[in-house]
């Protein structure tokens, strides 16, 4: 496998991780936190994650896939949270190519062909 996956939680950890892989293609999936049973509070995230994961084999060599938990529902709903303010995220799940305008938001993440295009097109 020519790419690697990193799990992070919260904005500061996401930024640190993204900076540590500077110079490599970084793809990130932002989802709501999971409970003790491993289920996200965000139903769209529960739907999107297996679809996105099935397409990971299309990631470019040497790229990095960051799976980022954005926090609990109350934090996410705060319009001033760091993900909304600094990364301009409008919803979860969001799948993006870091440092580019390319992203899929909410139901767009349910479409395998769109996920594949994000992973494979420059």
C-alpha cells in the first residue's frame, strides 16, 4: 500500500499532523466523534465512512489519509469552532484534498464515483 492513514481528534492535532506531512498529498475525512460502541453522532458520517474507505485503494502513492474526528455535536454546531472558522467546513462528513479547493460535503461523500475522482484527479 503506497499511502498511509492517520487518526486525529480535534483541530490542533489535525493541523500538527497536516504540517508534519508537508509536501505530500493529504486527503482528510472529517466526521463527528464516535461513542463507546464506535458510532458517530452524525448519521451521514456513519453512511459515508464505509463508502470512502472502499475507495482508499485509489489514493495516490505517498499520499496521506487523515481521519479527523471533529468533536461532539455541541462543539461542531458552534459556528465559531476552529474547523468552521479556519478550514471553512460547513458540514460533516467532509472529504477534502488539503490545500486545494477540492472537497465533498455531506451527501456528496455517499457517491463512490465522486470520492474516486477526488482521490485520482489533480
